[in-house]
C-alpha cells in the first residue's frame, strides 16, 4: 500500500495552510522539503508530510491554524494530534510545530520548522528564495540551486538515503538547463557544509552504489568556492 499522499492531496493542505498563515502576519513563510522540489518538477512527488519554514509562528497562530484545518478538512483530512517539539543542535535550538492527520487513511503531517540546517535561522535562505505561483498559491520557495544544496546537506548519520538520491536525480534531470553548478557550490560553502556534502556523497556511493547526477560538477564547484572563501 502506498504510504504517501498524492500531490493532489497534499496540495489541498498547502492551499489551506499557506494563505491562512500569511493572513495571520507571517511574511517569511518558505516552502521546504520535497514540496520545494515538486514546485519545479513536471510531476510533483508523493509525500508523507508537508514542510514549511518560518521563525514567526507562535502558539496562538499555531492553534488558530489547527482549528482552521479542522474546520476546512483539506483533502478530507481527519485530524489526530498536534505537537510542539524543541531540539538542541550544537548550542542552537529548533522548534517544530506538527499537525498530525490522516488523508485517505494514510498518516500525513504538516510540519512547520523555525530553523533549518540544524538550528540555523531561516534568514540564510532569504537571498536564495523567490516568490512565485503554483497550484494557485503564491509562495516563497528556495531557488533551484538552493533546493539542490539543501538536499545535499542531509544530516548524518543517515545522510542521503536511496529514496532521497533517486528523487534528487529526478529533480536535476527535470531542471538540468536551469541549474547553476557554480552557484550550488557557493551556497554549500557559504553555509559551511562542504565537508558534510562530501561525506554524504561518499557514503551514498559506498552504501547504495548510487551517485547524484552531475555530482562531479557539484564537487568541483564546491572546491572552487572553498578556494575563494
């Protein structure tokens, strides 16, 4: 049985949640995770969650959002629980607001993070984000190059797993003519994640015998950016 919601289902959650949060005063709400990839893909990905990023969400607006979703029931969602979890990462903190639901009897979670890359402010994405419309929603989304950089930066010890590698390769193939390898390298180095990306790519090949499409170009771009940094 497919455990992930179809694009048509999670898009309904996005249409319900994103405009509501913006109307509540959030100005830096960024589409994240696999949905950021789907924004640029011909065939959006199935997903078990919807990821958004903002450091402007508080308990009151989160409660209002939950009530709004319960009342509108996007994609016929049935609601289970909400959860707020704060985790430390090397002195930094990251809070995740979660709304757990079921869509077509499959678990689905709306997750809103107040940080990225293990506790860093979402402001590191600001210069790499753009506003555009898809699925009838006007959203902030990382650029294609930033999406690739984010997907190369999965934290250890898991790193980039087989599914994430396959999805990233599909994304790169879909967007090949509009990807700037140099820019990806510069973003990775500016975030201080060059060593992590190198480790992830080595581990991916060692464990799964997989490579990321154009990974030699990305690694070369990272090396050049490190020399300039």
